[in-house]
C-alpha cells in the first residue's frame, strides 16, 4: 500500500537539493556553451595589449614629427638671419668709405680724385657681391630674355637685329643663378619700311587731283 505524503509536509533535504539542481542546470549549461576557451581569451588579451602599445607608439611618433618640424623651421630662420647679418656686416666697410668720401667732398678735391674714390667704392661693393655669389646680368648686345630683362622701350635701329638689347638702362643682378633684379633695357626693333616708289607715285597725282 502506497504512502501518500500530506501536502503540508515539507520536502526532505535530498528532495530540495534535487529540485535546485534541476533549476540551475540549464543556466549553467548555457553559460558553459557561451564561454571562450582559456587559450582564446589569452590571445584576445595579448592582441588588446599589442593594440594599446602600437597606439602609444603612434602618438609618440606624431609628437616627435611635430617637434622635428618646429625645430627645422626654427633652425632655418636662425640660419637665414645669420646670413643676413653677415651680408650687412660685409657691406658696412662700403658704407664707411661712402661716409669718408662725403666728408672729403666738403674739402678741396679734384674731379679726378672724386672719380677715383667712386670707382673704389664700386669695386669694393662688387667684391662683396662676388663673395655672396651675386653677379651682374650682362644685357647689352644679348637677345632679349624676359627671365632676365625688362623692356623699358623699343628703338628702331638697323645696327642691331630685332629683339637685341641695345642699351642697359639699369643693371640687373642674380644670386646663385636666381634673379634678384631684372635689367631694365632698350630693345631693338626693325625700322619702319619706307613706302614703295610705285605707291608714292600713285599718291602724288591723287593729292594734286584733290587740290584742283
């Protein structure tokens, strides 16, 4: 004869444990199914660490490049200023000679002495230019070149071919091949052709006919 337990009777410890196992078993199985193996987890952690290290290296590289560009710009400015100071320093003796010449002109100087002093100043200035690779543009007699010459006017002449420079109005200069100032020049052009003899003969009767 079966023994029927009353509804009010509490379950035993074994029965309660069995019920709890049934309830937690599906959740535990699902968690176990979704979890990654330890090897894959370790690999993901290593990749994350490598990514962070690469990002830090990239940030440092960008900062180093920015500092390098600033340093190059600053060094270039300092170098240009140093060159400019040296150029002015080289010109100071020429200025000193000009001041001495100005003081001497207030006294009694012959025209020959003045011309000699001016030539000395010019030669000293040219020596400074030569040290800085500043050269004069040879324009007279050369073919007009817009890269080195600036045409001030054109002159009809039969003594030079058309397009040739016949006069250098203001000398130009180059520095290491680059034009500092173009030469202002007068350029030759072909003289205007006189009217043909036949055209002149035809024009005279026409003028006479008009007067009658």
